[in-house]
């Protein structure tokens, strides 16, 4: 690594670490992954299982972001249509 370059593991929002960690354990539990991960050690879990946990996390985060965009868009659109009704 070049001197002065930043690490890719830099936590931009340190408070999010615990929330994402909890989310990871929830997803693993829902998927029925071997409960050995509950000790915090994931070394006995297969790469395929770990990848599926990460993949499901990403899918759920994207779905949540899409729903938030739809919610914001519908709330801003409804305000515009109410303004047009005044005329």
C-alpha cells in the first residue's frame, strides 16, 4: 500500500458498525446458517453461506432504499398535485 493512502476499511459512520453487525446475524438466522457464528467466529462457516448472508443483506438494503425513494417521490408528487388543484 502506498504511503499516505487511506484504508478501504475506513468506517465513515462508526455507529453503523453495530447496526450492520446485528443485521448480519439476523439474516444468518433467517437463512438457517449453522449457529456457530453466534460466538462471533465465522471461520467454521462455509464461503457459500457467508456469501449468501452478504447477498441477502445487500438485497434487503437495496429494497429498503428503493422503498424510501418511492415514499419520498410520492410525498413530493402529492404536494405538487394539491397545489395544481387550487387553480
